């Protein structure tokens, strides 16, 4: 699961809540075991609930580019498969435009040696992951998943 990603978003002032889960696939009500087969079409995702009076969507996008490698195709670190693809699932035309503009700026920044592979696609149904995955690092008193 995206344990470090969730933990990073939890630290952003203005983020009200986070939840890990699955989105972007074709199987209804997938479980972690289902998603790990790489056959459901889902990506492992973090749903971020935020107060736009305290943090902007653009600020959340900036955090997104800083906390993972958006150039990896179907993998993050040692984890591989389409469920580990880099993705932004937007909820409005404004979010779509902001995400595309932010991706272009991230690519132009020179920070990444390879092209950004992040898919930017409409948000469909979010399926909350099993409870033992939620706030996993926080429950264990760990600051990150990199030991």
C-alpha cells in the first residue's frame, strides 16, 4: 500500500483526512488480494480530504510531485504492476486543468531525468482499502516506510 504517501499527505496543514484504497479499475469492491493480482485494473491510491481555505489543490499537487517518482511506469520502488502506476484522479474540470498544468511544470523543472508517466484521469469509484491498511504507519508509530 501507499503507506509513505498517505503519511506525507497527513502532515500537510489543511489536510483533514486521508484514506488508502483502490481506484481506476473495472472490478467492483476489490480487496487488497484482488488488486495485487494486477488483474482488476485498479491503482493503489490515497484519497485526500482537505480544507481549501487552508491548503490549495495546487499545493497538494506540489506535494504529490515531491513524495514519489512520477517517472516510473507501473512501479514504485521495489513494487511493480499496474496497481503501482502513478496517477492523479480528478473530480472537476478545474482539477484536471490544474493537474495537467502542474505536471507540465514538474516536467519542465528539470528535477526528473525521465518523462513524467503520471496518468491524469477522471475519478471514478474509490474503494476504501481494508482497515488494517488505513493510517498504517501512524498506528505503528513510524514516521515513514523507509527504515
